C-alpha cells in the first residue's frame, strides 16, 4: 500500500529538501506555506490519473517501434553501451520536454492546462508536483514517446526517469544555487525560478528541464546575473483547491467557447509567445 502511494519515496524527498531549504534558502519562507495542502493532494492523487496516460503513450511508442522503425536503427541503438544510451536518452528526453513545454505556453488552449503549474506563488520543492495531470501526460508524451519508439533500453530510460524525478524537486526548491560557469549548460534552481517569475521580461523563458543550452540554442534564455525574481505566479485569477484546479482548463475552454473566442489567451503574457 505504501508503494502504491509512493509514501516512503515522498518521505525521503521531504527529509532531503526541507533541511536544505532551511540552510540555503533563497527567500524567507515558512514550511507551512499557502497551498501546502493542495500540493499534498497533487503529490498523492495525481499519479492515479497520470498512469493511464503513460500506459497509452508507452503502448503507442512500442507499436511504432515494432511496426515502423527500421531494423538497422533498432540494432544500432541496441548495440550502444548503457552509459551512451543514458546520455542520448537524457538529451532526447529533454529536447522533447523543451518543445512540449514551449507549446504549452504558446498555444492558448494548452496554456489553460499549464497555468495550473504557474499558479504557485510561494515556490519551494513541493511546487514540482503542482501540475495538472494532462500537463504531466503531455510532457511525458514529448519525452518518453520518442525514447520508447526508438527502442532505448528500459534501464537507460529508468535512469532518466529517476534523474528527472530529483531534478524536478531540486529546480523548484527554495535554494540559492546558480551553477556558476555551468549556468548555461545545466538547469539550476536559479534558472527555473526565473521561469516561474511573473515579471514581464522573464515570461515565456527558460523551458528546458535539464539542459539550459536548449534555451540558449532556441533563443528563450533569461538569466540576469546577480538578480533574483521578486514575484511568482500568473496575472489572472486562478482557483486554489485541488479539484478546482483540475477543473480549471475545462471551465476556461467552455467559457471561451461561449464567448466565441477560439484563440484569446488570458495567460501569463496575455499573448502567445512564439
Ligand atoms: Zn512553464
Ligand atoms: Zn516549474
């Protein structure tokens, strides 16, 4: 039962990040902050909804692998050593995360799903789980589908999933950590905190999950030296309860349909970014 809810893994994550945030806090913030109970609901209830989407994504990817992928590609990937596979898997997976994330910001209908993640105003490690289940499923489709379709080993993909798990909590954590000369190579908490900033210049920037060089490469990086974001969140009202947040995109889609407005985004920027 414990494993079903991921309780022991959650307790380990809590035992690591709560002391780190006390010791190296970027901003003064209490553990019992606003929205903590909602985030607990996301932590323990979202998985049941996400798992169905992940099963569908992996099944479709395996069908593609077995029916479309040329056998020469399969053999080439099969012959790669584990460590080379892990590096390729993380590079390809994060390329998928970058573009899926950018689309979630740029397409008005998708933004209503992703706005749930950006509704957090007091950022800390647990904000990592404050995501609509459809948002997680889209991100997994962008990252896991190509990996399973290309036929990388389950060990290499499993390593990526584990690294991504810890990276997601770390980049949201309320810690002062900027990675110095590696800041344009790896995604740091400083880098992702700017992604959550509600300040105008920082909006729709820093989409990568692991490698900040993707943002550098595709012209979406924002990392001013010696500065910190002052405020987080979005500039339009968002609900605060778990069920209300789950219903949020559906209600937005319905109200836009009623207004006969297929494209108007009431999002972070007020207009699509790309
Ligand atoms: Zn985002
Ligand atoms: Zn985030």
